C-alpha cells in the first residue's frame, strides 16, 4: 500500500461519511487505519490487516485511550473524526485530545452543540436572520387540524435521517412521539432536496460543492448529482460562516418555490462527499492535506476554481463473500 502522504486514522468507517473519507484517503496515497465501534462493521471485516475496533465516544476517557493507542500502534497522531458523537466529544475535550497527542479538526464546542441539536439549530438560525428553516409545528395545533399533506417528524438529536419520517395521520404521529417525546414536528417540504459539502478554515469564504439528493435511503443519499447555483452557494457559505463551522461540514436543505429552507448542518462531511470535486482537486483531498500538515491555508489557485456540475454519485447495494478459514477448514467449500 502506498504511504507517500503518510498515515491517518479514519473513524466511523461503518457509516457513509467515514467510509467515503477513508476510501478517498487511500486513493490519494495515504495509509489508512479504518476504525469503528462495531466489530462486525463490513469495512473492518474486509480489511482485517488495517482495521481497529474502538469504543463508542460516549465512553469518554475509555474511548480516547483506545483511540490514542490504536493511532500510536499505527504510527500516526492524525485522526479524521466522522461521527457526530466523536466530533462532540473531541470539541468538548480538546485539552484531553491534545494531551493524548492526537491531531483532529473540529469546530468549537458551542458550534458543535448548536448543529447537533436540531431545535437549537433552528433557534440560532432564526436569531442570525437572513436564513429560513422549516416551520416547527405545535403538537396541539396539529392534533386539532391535521394537515392534509401530513407532517414531517425527526429526532431532536441524532445522526442523519435516523427515524425521520412523514406522518400522514394522527395515529402515526402519536406512535412516533411515543418513541421520541422531544422530537420535532415540522411542515412538509416538497422542493428539490440538496446537500452541500463544505470546507471552512475560519478565514476567507468556505468552499462549497452542491449536490442534488435524487434518491435517499434511511436519510442517506444513494443517488446524488453535483450542480451549480451561485445564489445558493453564497447562501450556504454565509450560513457556514455565520455559525463558524470550521473544518468539514455538510449543509442540507430544500429549494422551495419561495426560497431556500435549511434543515441542518452536519459537523462532518456528508456520505456523498466522494462527488465533491473542486476543479482538478477534491474537497476531501484538500481537507486531508490541511489535517495532516497543519497548514490550514487554502492552496494557491483553489479559490478560483469551480466545482464540477457533471458528477453523479451512485451508492449501490452489493454483497461480498468472505471465507472464514476456521469455518471452512482444510477442505474449503
């Protein structure tokens, strides 16, 4: 395996974001240690010689100790964090991360907390002004006059589109609320759904690559396509700057007939970031260079380049059969 660009630990490789970043890193010449909290994560099972299981970030110090040990054994201090929980932990425990000798890149803890709490995100965006989010509906009002188009519900805190569904009846709403008593009830949006992979250093304008979400499964894009819209690009960049979301992020929203509605900002790349080509470079490639070298300056010529608008990313369902020697024995199949 080529290691001309050095070594890096990529977390959350069982999810779309971590998998995409790890795969891109290997393609750009990095030697990657794939990690996840799930020992049956397919990405780890397929790469047993360069995989490591780490605890959930919720375990705090135990998580950090194992992550630091895995990085040291792999011969690196650089870690790309790709789950919401890990970004939250690293942002809130930056001193512990530094003492462990690890190099990560996250926004500050206040920004992370706002972005990971969808109600706080909506309130903060409203206070900033100039941006719109979906209307949050009152449960009592909805019950008295249930909208004919239904209502959209999602967890207040959670990754991606986990348990985010369209409810077409009061019965469906009540069943969902029983599982998620603090969940959000919102108006239904019918416009073109989009994602925007972004990279912001804290100075200048964020780099933004827009993607149409043409097909989704469990909140993740299975078919997406890059496109150009200068007004939307500027609006996304303004929002990232206003929230001070430094490092990689993924802004999501809808293009409605009367304007843009921003639904959330993930403090990591989106699962479709493999399509985020910027001129002859790639957003993930630029991010990895900044993370591993510590040089957060945007390379010369990059700001003047334009994202490509002709890339379609397809995430197919596929199967891989792995032989287990202990099961197959000496006779094989």
